């Protein structure tokens, strides 16, 4: 398994666990920690990491396919 796929798998598992944890917290407490959600999913969060990994890989593939 390539490193990129390992990173994407790890972040997908993290997001799944995070989502389940937020649902459980909401059911128990009646609210969720908004700051934690913003930090995780907001700018610089997990979604941005996944996007950056995929974008960098795509950029490198495009550059290697260019005719010089």
C-alpha cells in the first residue's frame, strides 16, 4: 500500500471515529463542542490535509506527464 493511501485511510478512519464520538456526545450531553468541530473540519483541519495530499499527488503526476 502506498504512503498516500495509508494517509488517506488513516484520516478517513479518524473522521469516522470523530463523527461517531460527536454523535455520542450529542446524545449524552445534548450539545457538541463547537470549537473542536471547527478545528477538526475547518481551515487547516483533517479535510484540508486529505485535500492537500490528493492535490500534491495529482500535481506531481501532471508534471511527470508533461513533454519537455
